[in-house]
């Protein structure tokens, strides 16, 4: 049985996680790997959707927090928050 971990296509990525702590770790790792290759993640263009989570708090890139939204566009498809 395989499980979906993250979605990546060209310069678009969608990180998936069950726990807020795991998402923070993924963002930190992605940011560090990007820096090593000279890639800077634009925190203003980065969005997040929290689905069915009792955990509070945010996720950031460096010192800048990522905006939480109810929907976003990914590869021509509208991704919607559901509960």
C-alpha cells in the first residue's frame, strides 16, 4: 500500500502533513535545501490550508509566517478546505 506524501510539479509544491509539527519540519527542511541550491521560497506567495486540526499555531519560512487560506490554485485546480 502506498501513501501520498507531497505533490511536486516543476516549481510548484504542495506539502502534506498530519501534524503541525511535521509541517513545520518539512518547511524548515525545504527552506534549508533551497538555500543550499540558491533557491529562495517566497513566503508571501506561499499559502497553507489547515484541515480538521485542533492544533493552533502557525508555520513560517524563516521569520515570516505563511498565510492560512480556505482555498488556493494548484496546477489549474482549485484546492478547497474541508472539515
